C-alpha cells in the first residue's frame, strides 16, 4: 500500500490523483472490514475488481504527469549566455551545433536544450 502513496507530491497533486488515492484507501478499508466481520463474497469480488481498476489508473497517472512536466520545463534566464547564443545564430551556425553548445554549457539534456534554443530563437526574431 505504501508503494502507491509515496507517489503523491503535495505541490503537484491534482484533484484527479487525490480522488484516486482516496477511493483506493476507502476500498481497502471496506475490503478489510468485509474480510474480518461480514465475509460477503459479492462485496469482496466487487471491491477487488474496483481495486484492480484503480491500481491501473494509479500506475498510469505518473507517466501523464511526467509528460506534462516536460512541457512546463522552465530554465533560468541568463542574458549573457543568451546573447552568446544569439550571436551564434546571427553568425550562421547550424542549429545542431548551437544545441550541442547549449547542452555542454548548461549541462542539459537534449529536449531541454532544444526548448531553450527554440525560446531564444523565437525571442530574437
């Protein structure tokens, strides 16, 4: 159970995730109460089926959130570095070489470096 709850980040948790985790917790409690006191087969089958579906949804939400993080990636503005990159663009350097330079100087991955380059190129036009 702890495996699923450690994925909640209070700063980034959205209503969808909170509802999934709440339903997950409630269903586990109902399932435990049923197994201890009631022992109704229909309730056990129903809650277990819903738990399996919730686990699938819970395992898919981190991937979706990760995709959204890449879209929202923000890099601090460094005017002197951006001026160097603008100078490289004006001098006719290839985009690939400029992105390699950004990756080396800023220690970024390929996608963040490309986003940084696109932002600089759009602001210079």
